[in-house]
C-alpha cells in the first residue's frame, strides 16, 4: 500500500522535498500546502499531488496523510510539529525545530507524552556522503581525547534582503552546531560570537565568528559569511594531536583554458547538498512507513536551539555564554527501540 506524505511549505526547500518524495517508490503525495495558493498549485502539479491548499492545519487533519514534511518559515515550525504530534503523525521538520529552546522543550514534552518518536529534524548534513566519510575516518583513526579543534566555514553567495545577523546564527550556523555535536559525540558547553566591523552597504553584521567549546574542551570555530559573493562553500577540518582530517569537496569537472585550470563552485546549497537531501528524505520515508525513527531527533533539535539561544545572547552582550546542560532522556536513546508506531 502506498504511504501518503504531505508537504507544508512549498518554497525553495519544500519544493525540492516534494520532488524527492515523488521519486520514492511506495510513496505518494496527497497534498502540497503553501501560504501562496499559486506556489502550492504549481508544486502540486509538478509532483502529481492529489490536492493543494493554503491551510496547513487541514493537512495535518487529512486522513489520507500518513506523515508530514514541514518546510514552512522557521517561526511556524513549533506550532505545526505540535499539531502533528497531537494526531500522532510522523513529521520531518526543517531546521531549526523551533524558534527557541523553550518551544523545543514543549515539543519534547508532547512527544514523550505520546510515547512514540515521531519527530525528525532536517539536519540533512548527517546524510551527506562527505560528512559521513569524515565521521567514519575520524572514528576509525582517532581517539576522542586526541581531537583538539574543529574549524568550519559556511559561506553563502548571497542572502535575501530581509536576512539578519541573528538568522545567520539560527538558520545557518545551526547546521555546524548540529554537525559538531554529531561528529564529536559531545555537547557544546560555551559559545562566543564576534562580528567584523560593519561592512559599508552590507546591511547587517556579516561575516561573524562563532567560537564554541565542547564539554571535553575541544575548540570549534565557525566563520559564517552570508554574502561571500563568489559562491556557496562549506568547509570543515578536524585537527587532532597528530593529524588533520578535512571534509572532502564535491567533485565538479575541471575547465582548462587560457593557461589556467578552474572548477566551478555552485551558489546554491540545494545543489551542494543534493545527495544529502535525497538520502535524508528517502531514509525517513522508508523508516516511518515501517514504524522506525531515523535522523536527528527532537532532542538534537533542543540541543541545537540551546546553543543557538546562547549565540544570540552572546551576540547581544558580547560575552561568552554557558550553554545549559541537562540529563539525556532515555526516551531518545536509539537503543530503546522506540519507533513511530
Ligand atoms: C539555508 O537555510 C540552509 O538551510 C542551508 O543549508 C544553509 O547552508 C544556508 O546558509 C541557509 O541559509
């Protein structure tokens, strides 16, 4: 029997999720929803969805919808994830899980109360072949006590004119926050944000540095540059006591001309992480159809939000901020065997 997955929010990312879903065997799209009726209609037609709507709550209630992808604006995530939990439907929510750690906690409370692990957060880098390779190389060659530092850079070519320095942290650096926890297998304990003197005409603080320290003392720094102009580029390097492991680059063809060799750099993160998005949603669709959980959990969403909140506080005060720690709920232990059914 075919499994019905609806997409709420059919803008850039939602449209790509809908397209990826339409290519998964055994999955159909009962509905595509967007605040813009024209966008919803256009994406629904492209992916062969049964209907389209502008009302997200009707999607959650729709009996033909077995699971939901939330890719609407960040400030709508918590409300929609809570609505999905209310009716017991698995949900893949784009990052960030919610606008604050407080909202993430209410999602965790609702999920634990329901007794099933229904929430996956769209930290798709965990499915990127380059990051997966980095992670397996790290665990095959390095003891955790030999990891000293991790350097990251996250550069976007451009961003929308409504973008802010704060969104640079909550919407973009949140990826590095999650990937650092996932790679290093520990929590972030402190953060400090610094920005360059404002670039005339740039509109907001860009670039910024985020310096984090993990519970074991490993240093992690992130350069976030939202208007690098030259392209979209993600770098990561883990520095250990006797070796450095760097994230590999996507392979593009090389162009040789006029005495030089060049290879292109995309300006679109959907292209850079094309495989990650595809593998993530395929793994998720298969898992939830079988009653299993896969990917980052609501707990990961909460931990990322606590670090983001601390970044925002540091940005405001200029101080280093201590991130609250708390006991890991056994409900989120992968070995608990708790699934979505
Ligand atoms: C965007 O929202 C994303 O999710 C991309 O993965 C990220 O790299 C980009 O900086 C964000 O703006």
